[in-house]
């Protein structure tokens, strides 16, 4: 089990097990559910010290923006998302739990969970 950092910048660290042959980090977060992150989206890793922490975490804070790993939306939930910090426009989407993607509104495009900086309810 390792502590992971991913791109985009300013996302909180999370945890997973990295498989070298496939190049995929698997974060086992619930019974029978795992979030997958390919190596291309990872920027850093270190040995995880202690417990990975409770998942999901309740949303707390002064901003409506939420992290897609620690506080994911529910399946089918309509959201606003940003791909990078405040440099990018907010995009309307809905979360697809089984695919681990955000379906961009009125397009066939899907954005993997690990490419999202933050999301907020729409």
C-alpha cells in the first residue's frame, strides 16, 4: 500500500496498491469497489505510513468544491467539474460510477475520475 499523488496539481494525496506489470494503482475503497489510476496520471508515491483513512470522507469546508477520490458524487449525480485548479472553466457533467467517469453534458465525451481536479453539485 502506497501514498499516491496525481495530476492535476493541488489534489490531496490518496492511497492504493501499485501493480508494476499493468502500470495501474488500485485503491480498494469499499467492499467490491476499487478506483483505478493509470501510471500516466500519477506524479509521486511514498510508502503509506499508518491507516489510509476513512473513505468516503464527509464534505466539510468553506467551499462547495469536492475531491473526486475522497468525496465522490453518487452514481448519476449532476455536477460541475473542473479539470484543473481555477485555470479552467467549469463543465456540466454527470458521474458514472461503474465506468469511474464523468459524462460531459450534451456530448459523447467521458472524463476519467482521476483527470478531475474538483467537482461540486449542480
